[in-house]
C-alpha cells in the first residue's frame, strides 16, 4: 500500500465534486490484485487508519481522477491542424491518405507510442480510440497500451465502401478480422475491444449487419462510430439509407445501439433520436474542439439533458485540435454558451470536469472502475500543479470557492499543469 497527501478532487454519486484541501489517497491491491483506491478523504480523518503506510507528501498539489477521453483517433495524431472545407473534404484530402500508412505495423507502433506519451503527458489515462481499417493498427495500439498498464479500448475500423484504395476493407474479411481481434484482446489485462464501423456512409448494409451480429454475440464489447456531425454527412446518409427514420436510426436498424455503444458528435439529432439514445443506453461523445475546428455545429446540452441521454467529453484528435482535457473542457463551455442555434447555458466547472472523468466513465459503462477516486476505483490519477504558470498561480491563490479554482484550471490550464499521470497506483 501507498498513500499520497495533497488536495484531492473526487465526485459523489450525484455528479457533484468533492474536495479536500488537505486530503489523503490510499492505494493498494484489492482481492483480485488490482491496484485500486483503498481510501480517500481528509488527511486528519484517515491517517491513523493506515499506520506504517508510506505517505508521499504532495502538499501544494491537487490530485484528481485521470481524464477519460471518450473518442479519439490515434492514427490521426499527425492530422491535427489540417484545414478543410468541412468534414467530408477533410476525410478525403487528409485523413484517409494518413490512415492508409497504418498497414505497416512498425509505423502504427511508432505513432501509437507517441500518442500514448501525449495522452499521459496531458493527464488522460483511459481512452476509447479508433484504430484504422488495418488489423495490425489494432495490435500495435493494444501492445503499446499493455506495456503501459493502461485501461484502453480500440478496434479495427470497418469501411467497405465510399473509401479509397488503401483504407477500404472487404466485407467478409473485415468481420472475420474483427472477431479474431475480439478473441485476441478483449478482456486481456485492462484492454477492451470496440466494434468500429467508421460511419454509416462508408459501410454497406451487409457490413453493418455483420457488425450488429458481433455486437449481439459479444455483449460486453464496445461499439463506436460517428453520427450527425455535419449537415452534408446527414444528407448523404439519408440518400444511402432512404428507409431509415433518421441517420441514428440506421444504427438502430442494424443492432448497433445499446449500452457500451458510443457515437461521436450527435449534433444534428431530433427529439426522437435523443429518446432512442436514452432508451438504448447508447452514449454521445461530445467533441467540442473538433466541432468548432471543422465547423460542424454545436452539441445541444439542454436537449440532451431533457432527453436524459448519456454523454461525456472527447478530444476527437485529429478533427479535434488538442489532446488537453483542459482545452476540451473550455471548448465545451463555449459550445454550451452558444445560444443562436440551440438553447445556450453555462456549464459549471464541476459539470465540465465530471463529463471528462466520472461522467465519461459512466457513459462507457465503466462507472466505479475509472474516472473517479472513490474507494474501489482503479488508481489512475493526475497530480496537478496549480502554480504551473504565473497567471494560474495568481488566479488559484485568489480563488474563493471550488468553482473558482476549477474554472481557473479549465480556462488557463494545459499540459504544463499536469505534473504526473499515475497509472494503477504508480
Ligand atoms: N466521420 C467519419 N470518419 C470520421 C473521422 O475520422 N473524424 C470525424 N471527426 N468524423 C468522421
Ligand atoms: Zn472521430
């Protein structure tokens, strides 16, 4: 066992932040040997319960749950900042040519290594990520995550039409490859598999049907895709699937809406779509830096809450512009404020932070596993330096409330704040 003394941030069951200015986090193995949080609370209340346990003194720092990125593309690490006139030209001109290089496992492994270094440098300890259509891109990412001991989910992209040579796969082989990869990786150490149709326009009905059959056969495997990101994409999906009630309805028709199904964007949905999200337990990965960069639109938080659908935050690199959860939370605040195309509201710093930690974990079906520092959670956490920049030191010293402290970090924070990312207790 080991303990850490610092300010401590956690969340209660009602999504409220819990804060201890002088906290203690005790980590150690559970009955199954997993390194978990054994106790968390104020130093004075806990210290006598753990005599003989070494305490690392991190006073002056803030310990918070490791961030959870609900949607990111590791093969698009080198696509960040590629300008385009919207989603579809961006895919064609930048993304597909980059992804075609991942048939080479050495290239995939090199990019995966860099990607995980970036995630951890920015305080992200769990991610649900797209690989590419090449099975070796999945092997490369899992191998790299396994070495680092991360809880991590990925899957081979399915795209058997409307895709150029080099990324387009074969319907039957793609489904065989998916099942092979599920059997090879799902549930190994902290790794999980996600069935990954890129989006409805690049899969034939036969491929979507096969994906849905695998999703039924392997009920605790994840599903990930994109939906209703961009108006041109929505129109294209309607032309390709004229019998579906809506774009989201296509996924429902093929058995791809259920718990552990994560759909990036969910911007251009209607009330029936949002009800379908809630009824099926599928979750939205809100990707604000990507939506602002590609000019896709604004996620409607008020409508999502009214419908009771699940969601959490995501970087969506390389459509997204940053691996930093601080940048993503700030962009989510801007998106929430936008009040011309939908109801504008002010997300609180506690809500923003929850959406990128415990809320994202809950949306992934991993509540109580990652994203929080309540007892029993796996001990993935970040050590934050509130004095990382002169302005941040000044603002945090003046903070009169937890909201003010967290907002200062969200608005001014970036990788400089993240002194350490601790995976599975350190
Ligand atoms: N829709 C289909 N593929 C992609 C992708 O790679 N990025 C984004 N943002 N949207 C997509
Ligand atoms: Zn994406």
